[in-house]
């Protein structure tokens, strides 16, 4: 009985410590490139037209803040959805022949079929890519989805 009480108390303390992190922006970075975060989030915006009853259209815009070209880039938006599990994957149109140059931005849109969001909630956005010099980066940032300007 004492063991169950100790387990219950430790679970309550763990949950109490983790709850503030669920509502505040956080950044986790793992990188093998020359700088820790070569790409930053400019915006995550939606819903955008056309309005789709199956799920909102969300646009992700990223910016290369490194001194190297980015030659591959994806992002995974972790929004709960009905059906398949896992994040919505955004593939950005960058390659070794069409790189994302330093200081430039790139955007892509996707309809989040069977997905929904709350504009007051932070969602994990995992950013993964490769720099022209061979560095690989992968990190997760907490983002809010903002409404487009009128």
C-alpha cells in the first residue's frame, strides 16, 4: 500500500512539473552543422484559403540564418489528427541545384486533412535538413499557428 502511495505522489509531482512546459515555448536543438540552428521559423499561418471542410490549410515559412546554402529541408507539424498518427510533413522545394540561400525564406502549404488546431496552443514543429557543406540539423521548436493578416 505504501508503494502505491509513493508511486501516486511521484506521478503527481512529475505531472505538476511537466504541465508548465506544455504551455510555454521550448526549443530543443541537436545539430551536426557548423551552427546550432541554421534555419528559423518565420511563421506558421492558417487557416488559409481555400477553406477546406476536411481540414485547414497551414503555411510554414522558414528562413536560412546560416552562412551556408540549405540543400534539403522538411518540417513536421505535430497536430493531433483523426486517422493516421504522426506529424503533418512539409517538404520544402530546396535541393543542391535549387538551394535555400543564406538570408532567404521558403514557404510551403498543406491541407491538414482530418486535423484541427487551436490558435492559443503551441505545437511541436520538427525541422530537419542538410547544409551544402554536409552538416545535418534536426531540432524541434514549439510554435503557434497565427491567423493571416487581413
